[in-house]
C-alpha cells in the first residue's frame, strides 16, 4: 500500500523513459513491454523523475491543473500503484525527497485522469537485443564500475 | 536452378570465437556460395585467425564503424540471391541454411525467414547461466536478430540497409521496417542458432548508455506512432 509520505522514483536500472509533447513513453527493459502515459499523467511522470514524495506530487498536480486535492490524491496514488506493479518505479520510506516540484506558470490546465497504457507487441523483438539488465550488472560488477 | 547464398560475418575483436563461428558455417548441410568476413577495425588477432580460412572466406577490413555498418559493407559485396548473417561469437546448427531456404522456397510470397535462437553462456559466466536457468532469456525463442535471418537479397532494396546510426537494436529496427513494408516472414520454429553470452558482448557495455536507451525509445515511439496511424485509418 503506497502512502503519501513515500518517495517515488523511476526504476532507472530497469526503465528507459522519455517525455514527448507531454506524453511519457516508458520501456521496461527487462520485460520488453512499453507504456504510454499521456497528458496529466505525463506531467506526473516528470515529477516521478524528480524523486518527490507522493504528497508533493499531489500538491503539484492540484496546483497545475483544474482538479480538487481529493481527486488528485486518489489518481496519483492509483497511478503510483500501477507503475509500481509494473516495476517502473521504486518506493522509499523514511527518506527526504531530494527534488523540488516546479511552480505553476499561468492559469491551471484542463485536467485529464492519468492513465497507464501498456503494449507488449515489441516484447519478442526486444527479448534478445539488448540483453537483460541483470546481465549488464554482472558485466559492470566484473569491471568494478558502478552502473 | 542453383540457389546462391551469401553469408556475411561482421567481427570486431572476435579472435577468441570466430573460428567456431566459421566452422559452424563450413559444416552446413547446405553450404553458402560465399562467406564474407567484414573486420570492423579489430585490434586483436582476428585477421590471423581468419587467414586460416582463406580458402573459404573473403576477408575485408574497414575502420571501426559498428556492426550495422559492417553488415552493410558485407551486403554491398555479396553476390548471392539470399543473404544470411552470423556474428563472430555465435553458432549455427548444421541445418540452419537448409531449413530456412526450404521454408522460403516453399513460401514464395515470403521475403524473410527467421529461426529460433537460444542463448548460452561462456564458462566464466557459469554463475549467470545458473541464475538465468529458468528465465525466458535462457529458453529458445524466435530470434529477431541477424544471426537468425535468411533474406532474399531483394529485401535489402525494398526495406533498405541497417541503420548505421544505431548502436543497439539495429536488427529490431530493420525487422520493424520490414513489417511496415509489408514483407511477409516465415518463422521456422526450430532451434537453429546459438547465441553466446560473454563479457565482451557489445550490448553489455552499451546497455547503460543513454544512447542505447535513446535508440530503444526511438524504436518504441516510432512503433507507437505507426500503431496510431493504423488505428485512425
């Protein structure tokens, strides 16, 4: 169960991500599945990349979009659960957030309930090239270099 | 009618394994018409090892430019009606070419054929082999990689060559482009290729690089874009 005080961050070891025109595109490098998080969700992902607490993300969403704090909280928690279930984020407790949420510029934007859409049509193609991150770790470990 | 197959072997510092790779070509039940080794600027003993195969192999050398470039170089030199590729650290089953050629000849509408592939680990990575034993990565699977491909030569005119700007996923990129070009493929669900996992696999080094991740993201974004165009039609 994810709580407001937890720090959420991208699972960088396992995930490649890019935000383009407000839409976040993610690849789980281990499974070869990829994901689209459009609109408000893309903004939330960009906050996840800043290593903030769930509460800070909720506040930033409520400040940037036309949405109540209650709905923002419910939606951010649900999206965080989904991201976590897919191995795309890591959750930490008892640490202080290292990032800072951006300040809103101008009037609040129209809100869209964040969604996580998953695609697996390229998983077979990615199964071999490149190999699993676990193997890369071994390689890195052997060289004594950090990831 | 005589069918000609060219086999292109790109290699970069592959002295340790390339003899095994070439041996696995030379014992094919259906031999290729020619074997072209493209040395991508190796600075190890690759050239000396390949010299032992001079009777069977055409050896060319280029400045280091990556596997996509080396394969394209080989394609440009190849004269066969069909093209196959083997990386210098991997192995073919002895019936690889025969099975795939039969598959393509009995499916005249298909332009490319892929087989199944299984990873195997060098002895130094025995612990990895153990760790991965039950993972999908250790099981036979369809191989969207060049080692598993047999293609009609004309496919490289309609699909184009390998994208030399990509350091990772240049094979996946090519297969995606082939799909988009409407090229039909046959999948031979037999294990015909063995892919060696060792510390020097280039993908290992590149895995953490932003460039490699960016290349994968570009592939996914382009695929997603294409899906949306199809959906809106």
